[in-house]
C-alpha cells in the first residue's frame, strides 16, 4: 500500500453518526411493533385470507373439483337412465301397436273369409232356385 | 465472536436490547458508507436508519455475525446507489471548486477534504468500490462478491478511479506533493 492509498484510507475512515442515532432507530422499531399488534388482532381474518392463497387454495380447489365431478357423474348417469327408459317405453309401445295391427289383420282376414263364404252360399242358393 | 453470536441470536429471539447493541456495533460502518457516498450527513443518517429497519425486518435470514456484516454492507451499497439514481445527487465539479490556499500547515485537512470531495464525484459503482476498498479495507474479490460484480470489473473500477483521484487531487492541491 503506497502513500496515496494511506491518504485515501485516512480520508475515508469510519465516522460515527449523531449520538441519538441508535435511539432513533429503536423508536422506529417500537413504531413498527405497534403497527404489528393490531394486525395480530385480526389474525382470524388473515388466516381466512391465507386459506384462499396457495398452497391451501390448491386443496380447496381440488375439493371443489372433486365435488363437481361427482355431481356431474350423477347427472350424466341420471340422464342416460332416463333416456334408456324413454326408449324402452317407445319400443314397448311399438310392439303393442304391431300386435294390435297383427290382430286387426287376422280379424280382417277372417272377416273376408266369412264374407266370401256367405257370398258363395248365397250364390248356390240363388242358382238352385 | 461468541458474544457477537449470542447478541445476534438474542436479537433474533426478539430481544430489543440485543438489537440496539447490533445497531451500535455496526452504525459507524453503515453510516460512513452512506455518508462518503452521499456527502450529506442527514441523507446518510436517513439511509442508515432505513438499512437498520430493513435488518430488523429480515433478522431471521441472518445466519452469523460475519453474514450480518456482509448483509449490511451489501444492503447499504444498494440503498446508496438506488438513492443516488432516484435523486440524481449533484456531483461536485472539481474544476468549478475554488482553488484552495495550499500551505503545509493545512496540508492534511486539505488533502482529506479534497479526497472526500473528489471521491463523491466518481460515478456510483466505482465510488462504492473505492469506499469498500479503502473504508472497509475489503479485497477486490470480497467487493466483487458483495456487489455481484465480476472481479475484473472491480479491479478496473479501482484502477481507473485511482488514476482520476490522483490527477484531480494533484490539480486541486497544486504544488503540494501527493
């Protein structure tokens, strides 16, 4: 270290601040503590707010998503079941309709046969007269 | 060292007296960095106060007395640079300053005053580097670590600053040998 370095060291030697510096810092610290106390009183509010912040929020979101998924699953199942029942009812109706139609066709055929027989019988009787 | 450790751990546990002891122990260091940087006592006291309040709020992160010293120097340095950038501290132009009457009797005080004045005219980062080197007696590698600066940049700041300082002091003090 040369002379100039020594001069520089001397010029930049440490100095003390005003004598009341520490007291002023401690007064600011006391002020900070006072401000922190009312914050502690509203701790429950802070905890509630913290609940909606990560990582707690992640669990709440996961829970809500699970509930939504279960509800959606039930909804889809219910809708499918209703649809299935409606289709079964329609099919049943169709079957009943077909049976009625078949019965009517049979009845109609039988009626036709009876009518034919009556006409034939009437024809024979007319011819013999 | 054991006592310093004890004071730090008591302060971390919320002991106000221990924190006041920490302030007393380091206030000259923090204040002087801010003072020679800003060349204004009131500004330096405000900056130093802010540094200690910041320390109070971050005590939990301080691991040891050595870490505390490192932390204080780093935070003070950054606060000084931030303050200078925000307020664009008026730098003293050496050329505009009145020529001092240089007699041998006043040599020491003139030299000291001239050096302090000229250091204050250096750009922010070189100024901080010079102060940490000569006030805090730190090695260039320690300064590089403290300011997150490459070692060669620190060395270059020091070299250039010394050339400027020598030149300006010689011009300022006239015939007095530097």
